[in-house]
């Protein structure tokens, strides 16, 4: 390999020139890298300073917010009762408004309910009660009439209705028998004393839970006066001045029935005459209430029978007399005309209206 020729003095060889150029280029690259690093360092330093400033600002903000929070908490602690009072007042006001609205609504509903109830009572209740009373009265009357018709059908004899007037004198002579009541005559003092004692007991010592057929209601002197007059002055056959109420008249009749029942026992048969099923139903309920009897005591062969026609009642009374029974005929105040066929029997009581007193008999 040929050797390099040394350069002349004062000049660099080619290899030195190459090395020198490479050294200059390396220094230039290193300088640029250093400059770039310094620029980045400066930029990072600037960013770090900015971040420090932001951190400081945030710390100041946090401190300010904390101070405000503490101040607000302190203020709220001081004003807490006022806040609670205001909240309670607001809630109470709202509840009061709701209560007023609900009260007004309830008042409207109650008014509507009362109006509907009044209309119902006027229409449905009143009508249904009246219909029920009429149906019950008609039912009782119909049962009694059917039972009487059945009994009459068993004993019917066509020629007998024409012969009824003929034996009238014999029937009127029946009171002469010892078994017929003669309360007005002096020779029957024992019965008079017994009846007087019974009426005094009812007036002074009422027994509201006594046995059946005993008077269970308060017996006033006005009632006793009516009954004594009927017994001792009219002899158990006559009219009684009405007390103005069917219930009061039923009480008077019940006292007479009870006294006669004590004397004659099962021989006594009460026959009530009224011109409508409703009034017969009121008599049935009134007698049950005053005498403590039941529905089983009503019927043609029992203690009380109800009639709407005087002819049927007269036939029943005649059959009782023929079988040694003692009919007590009671005529309601609404019977304006008394059938002559009823006056032949030994005991009858008819209620006559009092001209000086208004009667509530009409429905």
C-alpha cells in the first residue's frame, strides 16, 4: 500500500482537514442540541412558574371559599331559629290553605249528602214505609178475613141469613143468664169491686213486664175515667169520647180487655172493626204493645180478630154467642155509622170523635 506524502510545512494534511471538519460539525450539532435543551428548559421553567402561580391562586381561592363557608355557617347558626320559624310558618300556611280547601269540599259534599238524604226520605223511604204499612195491614186483614171465611164456609147454611132477624129477641134475652155481664146493676157488686181493683192497680202500680193480656202501659186518670164510665154507667155497651189519638183509644180499650180477660178468661173474644187495612194494622200493633200479646193471639178462633166489614163481624159474634163465647166488639173512631146488627151483643165499645178536640186519625 503506498504511503501518504506528508504535506508541506504550514499546511494540514487531508486527514487532519477531515477530522477538523468533523470536529467542527460535531461542535455545531452539540451547540444546537444545547440551545434546544436550553430553550425547552426555559419553556418548562416558564410553565412551572405559571403552574406555581395557578396553584397559589387556587390556594387563595380555596382559602377564600373556606372563609366564606365558615362565615356562612356562623351566620346560619345564628339565624337557625329564624329559618326554622319561617319554614314552619310557611308549612303551616300551606297546610291551612289545604285545610280550608278540604273543609269547603267536605261542606259541599255534606250539603249534597243531606239534600240526597232528604230527597230519599221524601220519595223512597216515605213511600216504601207507607207501602209496607199498607201491605202489612192488608195482609193481617186478609189473613183474618180468609180464616173467618173458612170458618164460615164450614158452618154455612143458606137459609140462615134470612132467619137472623127472627131470633133477635132471644139474643137480647141472653143477658139474663148468669154468664152475661151486668156491670151497671147493683147485684153484681163483686164484679164491680174486682174491676175497680184492677183499674186502680193499673193506675197506681203499672207493671210494664207483666204476663200477656195484662196492661203494660201507663194508665192515667183520664183513661181510667173513660173505662169506668163504660163499665159502670153504660154497662159495657156504649160509646166512649175519643182522646184524639188512635193510640190513646187503643190504651183505653186495652184496659177494658185486660179487666174482662181477668174475669172471663178465654171466653172473651175481642172483635175489632175498622174501615181500612192500615187502621186494622195499627190496632193490631197497639194491642200487642199494650197487652203484651203476639201474632199467634190473632185469628177467628183466638183472642183477637180484625174485621173491615160489620156484617162479617156480626156473623162471627153470633157464632161465639152460640158456643158460649163472649164477644167484645170494638169500633174504631172512623166508623161514622154503627151497624144495628152489632148493638144486640152484650159488650160493645165505639169511639166517638170529640167535637172540641182535633183528631189526627186521617192519614
